[in-house]
C-alpha cells in the first residue's frame, strides 16, 4: 500500500507517522473557528460558565469545544487535529488536571507542532491555577515556551478581571506573527 504523504511530516530530523500530526486538507476557509479550546473535563465548569459567555457571548468569537463541536463517530485524534488546524488559535486552559491528562497532552503537542511547523503564534496559554515550575518539568516544551512567551493567569486576574479579558481579546485578535503577540501581552512571572 502506498503511503500518503500527508500522514508523514518531518519535524527536525524526526519523521512523525501519527494521525495526530496530519494537517487538514486544504479547504476554502481553513479557519472555521477563531480558537480551539483545549481543556480537561474537570475544568469544564469554568470553560462553560466563565470563558464561553465572555468570548462567544460578549466578544463574538467562534470557538471550538470538543464536547460540542467534535464530529461523532470520527476518531478523536482526527477531531483534535481538525480542530487545531481549523482554528486560527488554540487556547490551552492549563490546570493540574490538564497536566495529568493524556488527551490534553496530545492536544498541546499538536498545537505546539503547528506553532513550530508554521512559525505562527497560534498558541495562547491560560493558567487556571498557579502551578509550580517543578510540576512543569515533564513538559519541557511548555516550560521553554513560558520562558519565551507570555501567558495569562486566571488567579492573578482577580486583581483586574477586565484586564484579563482585554489581554485575551488582544491575543485572539493578533495576527499569527509571534512578535505581534509578544508586544500585546503583559509578561507574567513564570509559575
């Protein structure tokens, strides 16, 4: 059987042969959504009750959520890949439960791959909890990104909730140029 080139991507010197890394086939509108929300089901109440009303309701963004927008019967890996490549940005809602989840790990890996592959700043990190650095050590790429890139912290937002939402809106509005987003977001201390 002849191998489909879309199923094999080169990343550095390593060949990846996994459906998770398969990019979307070209579509007329490659970005069906403004953002895919990657989160652990344990954090779903915050996503549904806090994030969704603000981003979809008040700000008018088109968001992709796995519980609502994934295609039933389609392999989960294909749904994840399609959601990430079919969205302009990916918002990862990071919590202790997120870091423990195999599926969340795959989602952030796929989003990171897209970020490095396309050289576009498509990843927005929102920390729901303060997470000590030592807990991030197994997530080398995430720790590396936190040193180079800004992120948003929900616990620190208590001081100024409106500023948190404004910074998230700005991150969603920015083009996919990495330097543009770096200038818009205020740098927080690395957890």
